[in-house]
C-alpha cells in the first residue's frame, strides 16, 4: 500500500528554458554594459521614487523571474556605484574584470563550501594561495588563506601575532592581566581596520601606538625605536610592528627595511598591511623598496583592489605555518577529517581562519590569472603607477593646481589654488569641484585632508583607465573650478 505523500516543493524553475533564456539575457546585458561603460555617466543620483521601492516590505508571494530581472534593471542596474567606469578614482576600489565575473558565476553555480573535504575547488583555493606566495616572495612552506578582504586579512594576521606572543598560551588563557600592557606600533597614517582589529582581539585602542610620519607620510622609524625603548622601560610589552605598503590616504610606503630590522632587534612580530599596495611589488620601479616585505611574519593584501578581480577577496600570508595553524585549529566531532572519501583531502581551511563556510572565491582569481598571465598584471599595475605620475606632471605644469602630497604608487593628491584665497575658501572651491565632477558624471575622485589642506584624491587601481582620462580630468577640474571662482564665499 503506498502512503499518501505531500506534493514536493523545490526552488528550481518549472520551466528550465525560461531560466536559461534569462541567463543568456543577463550575460548579454552585462557584456553590453562593460563594452559601453566609457560613454556612460560615471554616477547618477537615485530618484526618490526608485529609492522608495527599497522600502517595500517582505514579499509574501513570488513573481516571474523575468519580472524580477526587469525590476533589477530599472531600479538597481541603472544606479551603480561606478567603480566599473574608466574614470572611477574614489577611495581605493577595483574595477573588476569580465572573466572574474564568469568565475564568480561558475563558483556560485557549483556552490561548494570550500572548507573541508576532497573536491577540486579546495585544490584551486590552495593553488591560488600558493600563487599569492609566489607573487609576494613568500617561501613555499609558509601558509595563507583567502578571506573576504583586507580588513579580514589584517585581523587574521594580527590574531596569529597576538597568539604567538611569548609563551603565554594566550589562545587558551586569554589576555588576562597583560591585555593593558601589550603594545602594537603603526603609523598615524595606518588604516582604521588595524585599530578595529586590535579592539576586537582584546587589546583595546590604547595598546595601538601611532607613530608620527615624515613629510612623505611614511613612518618615522627613529620615533618608533625611541617609543619601543621607552615602553619597555615603563614595563609595557611591545609585540608587533605594523608597516603599511601603500597608505590609504597617499600611497605612502613605510620604510620596510628599517621596520624589519627594528622588529627583529626587539623580537617583535612584523606585519605588513598591503591591502592596497602589496601588489605594487610587481612594478619593477617599486620592487626594491618593497623587498623587505618578503621577510615579514605576516602580510595582508587585497585581490579585489589591485588584481582587479570582482569583490570580494583578500589574502593573508603567514611566514610560520605552525603558528598560523596553532591559532585557529580545532577538531569538533562534526568536522572529523578522514583519510578517504568525501571528508578526506587536505587539512581543513577552517584550521587557518575564523570563518567556517567559505565560498569558491578562488575561482575568479584562478581564471583571471590563467587568462592574462602574471606578466600582464605586472604591466597593468605599472601602468596605473605611470598614469598617477603623469597626472602629477600635469598638475605640476599648471599654475592653478598644486600637489598636496608626493605622488606615490597610484595615488595623486592635488587641489586647485587661487591667490588670496584662505584655507576655508580653498576647501569650499575644491569641494564644489569634486561634487560637480561626480554629479555631472565625469569622474569620481574622492577627497581627503592632508596637513589641513582639503584635497582631491585620485586613487587609480582601474584597469580601464587611459592616460587620456588624466588629461580629461585636469581639463574638467579647471573648467569647473574657473566657473566657480566668483561664486565661492
Ligand atoms: C582597503 C584597505 C584596507 C581594508 O581592506 P578591505 O578590503 O576594504 O577590507 C586596509 N588597509 C589598507 C591600506 C587599505 O587600502
């Protein structure tokens, strides 16, 4: 006698041809989008009626996938952030690349959870980490993990640094009485994620000692050493020096060689935040200055910035694999590693980081590097640097403009100047130039304040940017700025 069963439910389509057609349409629309992006405005404001659709409450009933896609096109696709555009230079945001997108699509379609188990995606993940080591000059027996981005890469490294400090068994005992004594050193220009990481790993903001910078925005290493000695004398426990390869403000490079020496001299962990600029090592012009990075105890860097792959993916490399594993490995009953079958295969990636479930983000990197080859990336990164220098020259040649920081890596900071204008008036002028550049859809630099000067900041990790875009940017800054001269209060 057969029992009566409820009707089976699934999320798969009733009509496979329809979902196939939608897939084709999406691919076509994306390719058209990238192909034509140069002719489009870089950004446009979102109309109120579109914004209001994002306040609609939870839909109880579904609709046809074509309808969903059409809503996406009208309300979302048209109001993108703009970092796919050739003249997007705000913050430090990568452009993405077509094959990387296909990689993400395939990764999502295969949908493996790349943590434990014998499956090809896990080997791809490991291969990409090994390529990262090769690019960064880390030895084969070092270890690493792909994470969501630079912030996660930095906190992963700093956790290992903290847990490796002395023989205090911090992982099991916690920080206890030493939490207020440990000291981490970084420069005033260090990215905010280092402070956040220190807060989260229990050190607290007060244990982050910010060392002053010189007029190139690089850490003053004399001040660093003096501070370390003073702290030791006062009973503090220095444990880590963080150098930045490419500060977020100006692309400055802390003196890597000196930081390495000082770290070794005092027995401190040497960590490099290279979220933006570790990959600058691929440009022969910078390779020498970044050489000492190869000997860092840990290095954090982003692949969604200067390797141009779509969001998100970053990488942490740790020199000493045993210390890395000792910081994260656990063996709960439900995650037993086997010698055969599905739960066989390499050491679980969960033993090297906090996150358990992990997507197949390695695939977009793997496909991109295979498609282009390492040498092409070397050219691309060098090209961004030369474009930044070219923009710097245009600024230097123009009396109405001034550089507000030395051009370093691919960041150019400058502003319009006008005789007799006070600082607040210069700020209003340049702020208005920036906003109009964005609102007119021309280009998207961002802003910062350097030594009290409001600055237009052009950070170029854009694989679509051309040298001509720098000419256009300068011409438009001057056009807008000149038009404003009489209206600035
Ligand atoms: C971008 C950046 C970070 C943060 O990386 P995310 O990928 O945004 O999390 C950290 N440090 C520096 C120097 C950066 O440029």
